[in-house]
C-alpha cells in the first residue's frame, strides 16, 4: 500500500489520478545515499533509489563486488524505515560475520539494530521465489543474492539456455515489479560475463579490484566502479566514466577523506597513533 | 480396565531452553533458582553435547552428577573439576521460570492429543496440592504428561507400538522423553521414571544388568503393577524427602517394602501421603487426570466428504475454499479471546479400508513465528506446503487442528497515512514488522524452518564457529541472558565482533579447502619458498588460473578449540593478487599444509 506526501496530494487535487505515475513518483524521490560519495556521484539522483534493482558485475575472483553490495545493503537497511536485510544464499557461502559488524556499527545506539535474515533455498525455483517474496515485503530494505552463481572459486554462473534462460529473465522482471511495489532494493552480484545478457536492472555496475597502495591497511579496499548498463545508464549522475573508490571496511564508508591524515603524530612530547 | 500412559520429559526446564536455543547444546546449561538469603541453587542442568572424555580421563557421563538444590557455586566447582574451567566460562545460567515451563509443557500436551483425547500435565490431586502450597511439593515443577490411553492403543498397533511411537515422535521434535503404560497414572509414572530398571515387558531388572543405553519405554501388563514394580526404589512413589527418610530409617528401600506394610502400621507410623501414593499406585484409589481447559480449548475443524473425492478432480481452488472455511472456523474462537494461531496441523484423510499405506493421512504441520489471526495468511502457508506434497489419490476428509496458540497483537489501523514517515508509504513500523514476520512464515513454510535464520555472533575465535544460525524470533521475545564470561567482563552478551570488522571474508566455504595439486578442480597452492614460514605462498592456482601474490597482511594466529577435540592452530593471511583480488589463506601449523578459507568477493 502506497501513499503520497504533499506533492502527491497536489496531483490528486489537480484532478489527475494516475496510480502508476503516482507510485513511480513516490519512489523516484526516495533516494538513499550509498554511503560512498564517489559511488553516489555515478548514480542519477545521487544515490540508490528505493524499489530498484542493481546488478554488480564482479570482475574476477575476490573482486570486492559482493563486499561493495553488502556495504550498500547495510547502509540501506540502516537508512531506511524498513530495517531488514535479507540475504538469499543458495550455495551456503555467505559468511555473516563480514556484514554483522557493519550493521552493528551503523545502527543507532538507542534503537534496535537492523535485522539480518539469511534464506538458503535448495533449488532454482526456490531461489527465484525467495528473492521475489523478500523483494515484495514492505519491511525489507534490501535483498542481496547471487542468482545462478555456480562456483565459489570461479565466480561463474550456471549456463542457462532456452527455457532456463527465459525462466531467469522472467524472474528478473518479476523481481523488478516486486521491488517497485514495496520499495525494497535488489542487489545482485553476477560475473562480468553477464554483461552480455539482457537485464531488467536499473543499473549494472562493473566492479574491478585495484591493487592497494603499499601502505594501505588491510581494512581498506580499492575498487573501480562504472555503470555499464541498465535503465540509468543514459542518465548518469555527476560523474561520467569509471570512478575509483577506496572502501574503509573498518568504518563502513569511503576512506579517501582520511587518506591525507598522518597515521602517527607527536604532541606535547607524547606520541599518538591515529586509529 | 483403564490404561494410562505417562510421558516423562527429564530435565524439562533445560530441555525447553535447548529447544529455544539449539546452539546451547554445546555448552552446559544451568537453570538456577534464587533461594532465601539470595543463595542461587541449581534447579536443573544438562550438557547435551558434552565432551566424551572429562578432565583426568574420566568418562564424562559418569563423572558428574549435580542434584537439584546444589548451590550454583558448588555446581560450578564440580563442573570445573570434571571438564576444566573453560566449561564454567562458556556455561549458560538462566533463571528458573516455572510458568513458562508449564506453558510450553501444555503446548506439548496439546500436540500429544494425537495419541489420546485426554491429556493432562498433572493429576487432580497433584494439581490441587500444588495450588495450595507450591513450594512444599517436591513434584511441583511439571515435567510429565498423563494420557488416558484406554482403547486408543489399538489404533497404533498395540500398547508397545503406541509407547514406542510416542517416544520417537517426540524425539523427532527434539524432545527427550521416557514413557510407560500401566493401569494407573501412579504406576505409569513410576515405570516411566525407571524404564532403565524395567524390561520392555515390564519385568524388573537389576541396574547392573541394564544395558548401556537406558530403555526409554516400558509397558506394565494389566493387573501386574504391584508385582512388577515392587523392585523399584522409593522414588517411584512420588514421596517427599521426609517420608522417604522415615521409610529408610526402618529399612524400607523399595516399593515392595511399602506394599508389604499393613494398613494399620501405615496410617499410624507414616504421613498420610504414603498411604495415598500406595493406593494410587495399586489402583485402590482413583487418580483422575486434570484435563483442564488448556488442553481442550484449542479449536479443531473437520470436513468429511460424502464420498471419497479423487484429488485429480479436486481442483486447487476447491481445496483452498474448503481449507479457508476450516481455517476461519478455527481462527474465529481464538480471535474472540485475543489469541492467534501459532502452530496448526492439516490432515488430508484418505478413505479407510484401502490398506495401511493408503489410509495414512497426509499431515501438514505449519509453524508461525508470531501468532496470526488471518485465515488468508494461514491458507497461504498451507498452500506453500501443499504444492510440495504428493496428495493421496482420494480424499475422504480434511481436518484442521490448532496445535498451539498465543496472544495476538491486535491494534487499530490508522485512517490516514503517517505524514512523517520517511518512506512515503502508509505502513508504520508495526506494519513493517508484521510484514517481515509474515515473510519469515512464508519463507520457512516453503524452504523449511532450518533454511531461514538470523545469524548470531558467537565469541569463538575459530572462524567456522564465529556465528550460529538461530531461528528468527520477535525482538521483544528475545530473552536476556548472560554467560559467566560476559558477567565476568561486565559486558553485554556476546555481540558483534567489532574488532574483526573488515578482516573476515564475505564468502567462506563450509570447510577449508585442502591443497590438492593433483586435483584440477581444487585450488593448488604452491609455496615458492617453503622456508619462509611466516609468509604466504607467492603464487597459487585458482580454478585453473595462476595468481601472483603482491601483498599480504598477517599472519593472524588462531590457536583455539582444544575443548572440541584436536587443537586448531592456524596462521591466517589476507593475500592480494596482482589484479587486486583478495583471498583468505591459512597455514596449518601442525604440518604446514595450506588451505583456502575465504574469498573477499
């Protein structure tokens, strides 16, 4: 069920009642910052729109695409009024301790923290259904999944041709409609090779890992992100072309602002170590 | 001749908590009670998955017995002596909650109505005594179910099959139970508590000749309870400590000794309770069951077809219509008293008389995380299960039975939208919480309850055990308990391991992948310089592709888990390849073997 603020009432007062237009309008103005300034600059509206699907195309093994998607999902769960994050983990690879500290750190001390729910379907049909159900739920802020991912190491998808391919394409459309109806955001991590396939995602973001500087901490991660497809491709944000993002995994966000600070300094005869 | 079955759930307070927290099976759990002057005593305790060998090489099962009433400090000292001090650190101590124990026991009693229509958690005499002086009754803490199984055993293939089925179906639901059938509730109680001393046919056997695994069931043949139970100890008579002591002082240690006493000597020398218990055991005094409103009040609706209907002609819509009508009939009386369905069972009955295999009903058990009063939601959950079942060829009837109910959260809906809602949608926080609960019901209904969980952090250094899946529960229902270690630190229960933020991979295989250079499918890690012990390999092959390590962080040494078996000693490295990919490798210090344990995907 969707209602509209003052703008929506103004449209109603004008005598024009177009439910779909109103709904689109309602979601269009709901943009949540990803918590990463440079990533926001890529996205039209300056952030992630609620009710959209985003594909993260991982450039190789250990690329950091899932980490980035998880970081954005945590941010959405914290910033949204719907404070539940659902991870659909078909293969049982997801390691929750990687995400749980981010949810705990970003949550308000006085409020109950966001919920992290993991679903482990055992078949393709169940995976499609579980993602659809989670995206349809108004209490869910974001859904993270690895649809069709077949092997942990290779980061490849199961080949799907003919009917199976059609099944996944149809599923993606269903997910898009489900997300639009509830306002949840679907974050799907797929291999780079999926770029050639058609998609209903609003944005397809290629994530390529960059070698870290020699003095970089283990909790910093350098990534190159670029919008390579999707409905938002032609409506890019402030930045055009790829941007480099340095993730601070310790304090979920971007590390570029702190990069210039000295790691240690001396004051009053006492040595201080910047943490 | 009446026949009664007693189901005993040993250490019920601990069993109840283990059902709510399966992760506690690995640690000692103490249910404590605060006595006068603030002394904490042990009401019940158990360690479900205790190590086989206790400290000093003793067999753990025989090494430690902590009777109820022992002070908590003494119990901890005994635990430390037997299992080491770490067992005390990881132990969970929870306060006693007899009301919650009773409530859950009544839910189990409702579930047991499939074995008999008359199920009670106490007899009338015991219920009256407990209500008068709960603290004076040693058996006030409920841990037994009494069933009147007169005439029902035939449906299960005899009394022996009935008692066996009862024990194993409860075991399948995670409950350890012992059961016995006898002429009187008292005799069944005595037999159920001493099944290890009874053979299956009820013949008393000596404790030494009993097998290593105690028997879980017994059947006392009709009219033979006095002869067969005479060898049991005095505890089989449900006596208080003072009466037991008085009996022992005159050299009576068994039930047989009490049965030999004359009625005159019994009334003049011992408390009246002894005569009552003896009469209840032998059957000279009736002991009716207290089948209160709790077991009778849950609704059950059924629909019987005039003729068996082939399921091929019974469309999904027709089935849904019948189910919705039955569900509405079940929900309405509950909703009227402010309750909702927490668990229900749907039975699709095939026509009888077509052989044993075909006459078995198709049973659909549906559990919810929050009580629901919505027939439509319940129907949806049933349909999710129906779609994955093979229905019987013909249907004779459909039964919908509410197995458990709970207080439903009802509130008035707002007429207008909440203007301050940042999402711009009408639904409030309560709406969204309810939507998530319904989502959990749907997901667990189709994927299975084990396939949907909320991960909880565990203070364990070994990465595989750093979290546990726990059943999603309402946040308000989460109990606040503290472990000994947490209390010692003065901190909250183990929270998210913040110090490890960013240092754990987001993908981790269920088991570390061993280096097997000959198997192309696995990762071949080649240490270029084996002498460099504190360095990760310079190159490794992953899925046929060779990666060159240009940077690494570590080692992070983890030495732990000595109490789980062989000690875990590993040096972990976060390695970064020339393309920027990150992996989590470790070297097993025991033999220097390399493993891949995660991907920073």
